[in-house]
C-alpha cells in the first residue's frame, strides 16, 4: 500500500476473501487459489475478481485505475455489472480506468501504464517465495 491509502479486509481465519480499497494506491501479487477460494477486490467504481495475478490500483471517489500487470482478472463497473471485461495480461497489456459515469456507453476505458514498476512486482513475489512471469523478468526502460 502506498501512503495515505485505506483498505478493509474480509474473510475468516487465515483465508482472505475480499479486499475493499477505500482510497489510495495498492500494488499486490496473488497466487493461484483453489476453486471456491476466489478473491475479489472492490473500489469506488469497480469490482475485480482475482485469478492468480499481479495488479496495481489507484482509487479516487469517481475513478479507479487498474493495471493487470500479469495474470487474469474479471472486471466490472460497480454501478453497472453488465459493463464488464475479462483481462488476461502478460506485461501490463491492458490497463483500465473505471469511472463513475459512462463515456461512449461504457464506464471502462483504456488507460496508460502508470506509477508502478516491474522491480516492485519482483520484490513482492520474492517476499512470498515466487518469481514474476518470464515476461516481466527482462529489463524494460519504461517499467
């Protein structure tokens, strides 16, 4: 979590079932889970189903930024669950803004990759005893 961020965690025992990002920024990595143990994240304007991935979020009251750094997520606009996408990424392929108001019929739109690096993802994966996918191990000047 970046400074001035706020998050709520839900679940029971050691099992975390949900993360609610109230404000701020979060870079996180998640391992694959067993069927029935899926993790969901929510933000001001989005709901995100996590499937073994690395993600970066920035949350403001009317706008959420999501970069699926690698892995797969199911993304939907909070106010319109029919406004949804499944994103499968290998290297920051499809960042998104999710706004509180639709633009051209959708609350979800393309975004640039911002404010996080592969080095940060590598550090987080190393902390939990894993490595980032091969697609992120190379050195890229923009990341």
